[in-house]
C-alpha cells in the first residue's frame, strides 16, 4: 500500500477525455477524488495508472505513487501467493476473469482457437481435465444448483468419450 497522503496527479486528456485532470489521492480514506467525484482505489483502471506513469506531469511523488500502485496490482494479480504454483495462479486469474470481466464467451473461444495449433491442443487438454474433474464431482454428488448444469453435462461428455475408441 502506498503511504503518500494527498498526492496530486495530473494526467492527459485520454483520462475521461478531459485535459489536465487533477486527481487527489488521499490514502487516509483510500479514496481517489477526480473532477469532483470520489472513487475507491479499485475503481481506477490499470489503463489509467499506465497513463499516469507514462504521461505524468508534476513532481516525483506523482510518478512514485502511480508506479507503486501498478507494482502492487501486478504483485496481487500475477505473483505467487503463499506457495502457489503456476497452476494455482492461472486458476485464480481465470476465475477472476470469468467472474465479471468476460463479456463474450464465444469471442474468447474464437480467440483461443486462433492460437498456435500446439497451444490449441494444450488448452483443450486443460479444458478436458476440468471436465473430467467436474464429472468426478458428479459421481460423488459434489455439486448444488449453482454448478449442477456444468457437473452433469461434464459427466455426460466423459461417459460419451469413454464409449468411443480414440
């Protein structure tokens, strides 16, 4: 967490299409004041932070605050936590992505299908592994109405594939 209090940050017109916006960051209450509005720190996008660092006008505290915030977000999102391995990091990030950040599932699937053919095969193996685990959860009756469709459909897929010689 950044310790600076009442740091004024001037950004470019790309931020909310305004020129020279003054952003007051008051870390005592964790709010960012922008053009008369108040935002929680999590509401400031990564893109805005990058703009602040890239186009920062003002003193060294401005650049330091934005840089520290970017580093903190990077650490919280992409770095290992409590002994996590790459698999746990991927699962956490993917879960965060589908929990509100995904707009069009079909578009994501299309983009994945455009990857290198070897990578398509590896991504499919991950998907199939997930389906196998959900099918096992179906057999153990380890589901409720929130994931019932995924678990039961996964069981049907695995049962169908087990009947086919591949």
